[in-house]
C-alpha cells in the first residue's frame, strides 16, 4: 500500500498520459469484450444463425469476463515501466488474472455439462437410448465436480501453496476425516450402486420402507422423493441400497381382488348364476385380461359363503385403476341386487342353557 501511495504522489504529466492510455485499454476491452466473445463462439458454431442462441452459450459470459480481466492485466503491464511498478505488485496482478480466468472458464465448462446446454443435447442424441436420463445426469454431475476440483488445484498452485505439504497435512488428519466422512462415503458409493442397478429413475413412483412417492432427483448423497401429501423427503442412498424397493411404475398390469361373503342360506343355483354373470361382465371389459379372471366359490365361513373374484387390468395408473375398480364394484352390486343375494354379516348366535 505504501508503494502505491508513493506512486500516486510522484506522478508526472507523462505518467498521467500513460495512465490515460491504460484506462483506454481497460475501456476498449470492456466495450469490445462482448463482440470478441461473440466472434469466437460464432467460429465454433458456424451453423448457428441466431445471435440470441450464441449469447446464451455457456462460454459467452466467461469469455466476456476473461477479456475484461485481460484488459486490466494488460493495463497494469503497460504501466509497469512508466510507474516503476514493483515485481511484487506485478505478481499479485498476474495471480489475480490467472485465478479469475480459471474460475470463469471452470464455470463456463461446467455450465456446458448441464441439461440446458446445447452440448448436453448433442451428447444425449449420440448416446445409447438404453442410458437412462437420471444416470446420464448423474455422470454429468461427476464431470462438473471434477472440473471444479481441477480448477481448485490450479488456483492453489497459482497461490504458491505447496501441494506436497498439503497432501502430507491431509495424511495426518486423514483418520479423523475418514471417521467423520464415513456416512457421506457410504451414501456416495450407494448412489453409484443405484445408478448401476437402475431400480428406478427420475419420475418413477416408488416405495422405500415407509416412504412412497415420485422420484424428483438423484444426487450423490440422497434421492429426493415427493410424497403423495406433496411433501419432499430426502432418502440417503445408503438406506435405499439396503432396503427393499417397490417400483410401482414398472407394473405392466394391476390386480383386482375382492372377497364377497354371501348369506349361508343362499341357494346354490343363485350362487352359480351370480358367478357366471360376474365372469361374463369381466370378460366384456376391454381393460381386463380374460385369461386372468377367477370367480370361484372358494370357502365356507362361519357366517357365510365366500366368493373370490380376481382379475388383472391394464389400468396401471392409480387414477385409472381406481376408476376401473369402482365401475366393477358398481356392476357387482347391481348383479347382487338383481339376483336378490344378500351379503353376510359377522354375526354370532348365543344360546342360553336353562
């Protein structure tokens, strides 16, 4: 700071002109940073005709920042001799230029590997259709993390930090760090297992232990599920990898099952006619698989005769399944009334001995 103060006090007219030129360099780079960035990106996107799409490129913003910072750095270099700027100040300026440029380009490169980027769409189109979107997104997250890690090492090196000493320091505290990060490591490894096994993908309706809902996101550590109460639960991947997972979205058909208990004194003729009518009703439905229909007199209970009605429907969506089930129930009740068959109630007869 003292060196800068001394420079300001001893500025001459010639040096003022040099400072004005340096400010002009900064201003020029600031004004033309957008234009230069546009031209560079346009060179790599020859087929792209829309200026808006080019400006929305992941590298447009970082390139603008780079050229603005470059203008500042060149201005400092230009003023080095006229103002007798020391080596220490020049070194600080250089490190600042490298660090800011590294952060900007790391941000631009990481933004290229997001679902909104054009590069993402190109890679996705060339990738095998068997690769799930969630697995693809997970791989891109890993790439982004690696990019930022590399940028971090570049910044650390630029600052002059001895990486050997840093690694040695990590080795000394490695035991403590490992113990503290055990759960995180388990969740990370479990997240990889989830992607390899692919028991579910984003958008699936799943049930894990007491949690049930739609998968919204799968991260390194946890899986985010939106429940049917519209709340969000983050389930650690370590729990998911060790739990039994029910993926309701993978159903190809759903089962309709009902047990009807009719009165004990129901005539067998009525019972047989009721069974036949229910079976015909189910066979007439387009959503029911005919070969799955079961309508059987399967048990004699203490309070009545049990009729098992079972079939499979292709209405796997919950709303359509409930609607299908409701319509079947209405028709069964109608047949019961037409046949004048009463449902049995759980009753007990108590005899008092005199």
